[in-house]
C-alpha cells in the first residue's frame, strides 16, 4: 500500500518538477509536528484497541509506543504525497494563488 | 474518546489552524480543493485495500459503522485533518521563505 502511494505520487517529482524532495528539509519541518500528533493519536488508538493490525500481514517490526513500523512510514509518505500533489496542481495551474508566492 | 469523536476534533483543530492560527486559509483556495479531490479517490483505494483484506480492523464500539468502500467514515475525517494540517504548515514555511527573500 505504501509502495503504491510512492509509485502514484513520486513520479510528479520528475514529470512536473515539483521539487519536493529537493526541499526535503522544508517538507520534514512541515510533516514532523503533524506526524508527532497523529502518532500520539495512533498510540492511544492502538493501546485502547480502537484499531488493530493483522499480525500476519505486517512486517512485525514495532517502534516506540507499540506502533508498527508501517505506521511510522505512513505518517511520512502520505504527507509527502499530499505536498507533491498540491505542488503538482501549482505547476499545472500557474495562475492559482496558494498563498506563499514570491 | 471514540474514534468518531477524536476524528471530528482533529478536523476542527486542522480547520482552526488553517483559518485562524497559521492563517494560510487553504480552505478558501481552489488549489487545495483540487489537490484534495485528487487525493481522496486514492485514499479510498488504499483504505479499501487495508480494510477489505483485514490488514487493519476497527472496534465497532468506537465507530459509527458508516463505511465508504469498506473503510470507516471516520478515516475520511482522519485523512482530511492530516492533509490539511501538513499542507497548511508546508505553505506557511513557503510564505516565510518568500518573505525572507523579499
């Protein structure tokens, strides 16, 4: 699923020159606080069994707070894909104002 | 708190950040909604995969039971809050970078 997201969005980096990976520090600065909050939520949900994972279908590596490795990757890859998407929209619709234009 | 309650709270926080705290007002930008319209079908696709194959399962006690393409409706709120907050921070960092250059 994560590989699918990477395949589905990271081609934008080349095809539309969205240059998100080249601005990885800005991307990580935007993602880190959000990912942190969502991981706390994830930890709470896992601890209270709001959601749970099929042990047969995950790698089986767990990070801090009993959160599977895939979840950590999810909170980096999904935001990256979202940023690439909005930058791709910007690349196609050059006259649309997003708010951070020079 | 249930998944339903936390996901509504997350959307309210993300909306508040975008409109009143960070003031990126992405909710009023065509580029944001276009991006979201691109992302949402992919979210449905990946969520459908994760839930229909029972890779991720949910406690029926903490969700409304309303589902779209096999995934709980709460996942849509979860995804919206994640995407809006990350993009708001991303654009805000770009705004600051533009201001520094000026």
